[in-house]
């Protein structure tokens, strides 16, 4: 059974860069069958899809964040990562990693990591 | 972006009640619709995908219906573990988007 686990800093200063990793166990990110995604959720609010990456190297980002987002794969460690630059308080949120089958078009997501709370504050 | 609008925003119900949540897309999304359950402080859990298909391990009291722009999640007999927030999500168009959520509360 595939499990995902986010890691990274819980507190980042405004204007700095957020770097998160998602470790995948029970399955290979190289399988090609899935897109690997990040989704975030500000406290008390809804879910926002950030972007996705495939083992082929293809990545797609939400246009609302595209200028600030980069995703990458670390196949040797079976991880994928999110970089988000120029942070503001509006980026404070619970960040989840998840996966979606490539057959699900733009994706239905599951399973999910437990989430990591990121606060942007000086 | 396709806007997903859920109604109601919250519903108060008792154990054993039938609960129905509606999701409307701002344009047609064919059958590219999923439903999630989220409990406080936890990750969302995929319940239903492709409008009707139950994710493995999800109880059969959950069901989905609809097509085009209007979709429904039904819980046939609410159980104590079902009090949570439910989200719909479209996978038809880029970027994928979620509804604002419907909170199922204890009456």
C-alpha cells in the first residue's frame, strides 16, 4: 500500500523560498502510471491544486502559481519536491502531497500524505 | 478555471439520516468528478471518482450521481464516523479545481 509523507520547514520568512519533499513508500515514483501532485489548504479554507510531475519529467503548474513554482523528482530516494519562491503570508497553509492515475485526466487524488503546516512569518 | 459550487455549505443531521450534497460545475465536465471526505486536521480521503465509482474500502452507503454540470453525493444512512467536510473536484479541465466544501454536522 502506497504511503506518502511530507517533510520540510514549518516556518519560512516572507520573500524566502519554501522547499518541501514528499517521500513515497510502497510504490515507485518511476512507475509512470501516476502523476505526483501537491495540494494546499489555508486554515479553515478549501483545497487548491498547486501542480504535478510525472516520471517522464513533464510537469504542470496551476496558472495562479506558475511563476513561483517548480517541482522535481528524486528517483534515487523515491521522492518528489516542491519549490515555491517569493513567499507571502497568503502562502501560509497545510501542504499535502498526493498522486493521481494518469488515466484520470487531470486527476483524482489518493492516497494523500498527512500534510505539513507551513507558516510564512518574520 | 472551472468553478465548483457546493450546496449546502453545511448540513445538520443525525445518525441514520439520509444526507445529500450537491455540486455544480460552471461548465460541463462530463464524468470527470470526484468526492472527498476530510476530517479536522487530516488529509482528504478519496470516496468516489468518475461520478459513480466507489474507491476501494469505502462503505456502500456512499453513492454518487449526476452528469454534465450537476452532481450529487448521497450518504444513505449517516454513521458517527461520517461527520466531516466533503469536497467535490473536477478533473475535466486544467487546472483541477475543488468545491468550497460542505460540512456535515451533528444535529
